[in-house]
């Protein structure tokens, strides 16, 4: 009996949160992309210098970075305006996607039908719809926000629907205590779907930056990255255009990192974040 008791204590200790090692990111995951990126930039620099490529065709990375820091104040202001338009589209699109998924979740036939339409919309070249949005909203920031909303709402609807349709042993518990639909949704379905919603956010946030910049390239406010890239490329200011592209990449990476940190903060209780 004493031996059995000791075994039980060891098993309990192994199952405790303290005994579980924390997940660490492998060094190779961080170092390998940095090495390949450095090799790519170095090869680019050597190619431009060795082949004496004209700056109008392909500027050297050193020239681009120098212009990036020289015009950082202007580029940062343009990036802010682009981020605001993208954020508005993400906010509206996420609200529509999650709300529609929550409403249709009890009606499986309706939810599956909308998922089919959602897949069709995701396959469409969304930017090609920009001329249609200008008919309703004009060539303005509102048209860009509408484009982002159209692009991200089907994606968020798909992720939220997957989360809402999940099941677990807690469903029987809710039925046994005769919990109402709203209680079950707020206490069980929504927390269970939150990891899916956050994954959807990590997917649509970088996409929203891309959609916003492409839409701004064709029209909208003149104080955005997309319109600035269009102007500088038309004027053959290649270095300025590339510096804006670097800022656009920086904005996309920053947005993704911010959402990833938010995911870690909101889902501290989830096993995948431990």
C-alpha cells in the first residue's frame, strides 16, 4: 500500500503544472531566416554594384535604407494613415464575420450554405471590386475601408464558424443544468471559439495591410502609402518608391507581431500558449 501511495504521488507531481516544461522557441527558427535574409540582401547589393545597374531599374539596398531613414517622418505618417484605414476594415469585417457566425451557428444548414459563399468570395480577386466600391463611396478612404472589409469578413466568418461548431464534454454539463442559449454561448461556445478567432485575426491583419495599400494605389487619400508608391513610381523616383515598400513591409510585420502578442495575452489559459 505504501508503494502504491508513493507511485500515486509521483504521478500527481508529473501531472502538475510545475512539472510541465515551458515551450521554448528553437534558435534555428530565429537564426535561419536572418541568415537567409542577410545573404539575399548581400547578393542584391553585390549584383547592383558589380553589374552597375542603374538606380532607375534597381537601387541598391544601402540607398533604399538611407532614404528610408531620411524620409522616416513622412513615411511614418503615411503608414499611420494606411494602418488606420486597414484597422477600420478589420474591425468592421471581424464584427460582421463573428456576428454572422454566431447567429447562424444554431442553424447548421444556413451556416454551411454561407460557408460555401464565403469560400467563393475568398477565391475572387477582391481588388478587382475596387471600381464597384468607388461607385457607392467615391474615390475616398471609405472605399478602401470597404475593400478591406469585403476581403477579411469571409475569412473571419470561416474561422469563427469552425470555433462555434466545436463540441466538448462541457456541452453535456450545460444541458444537465438547463443552461439557456445565451448562457451557453457566453460561458462555453465563445471562450472555446476564441483561439479560432485569434487565428483568424493573425491571418487577416497582414492581409488587410496588403489590400489597403493596393486599393490606395488605385485611389483614395493622397496621404497613404499606396498613393505615395503610385506617385513615386510614376515619377521614376525608384529609391523613394522602394523606401515606401520597406515601410509597408515594416507595417505588416509590426501588425502581425502586435496581434500575436495580443493572442498570447488573451489566451494565457490555452495549452498552446504555455
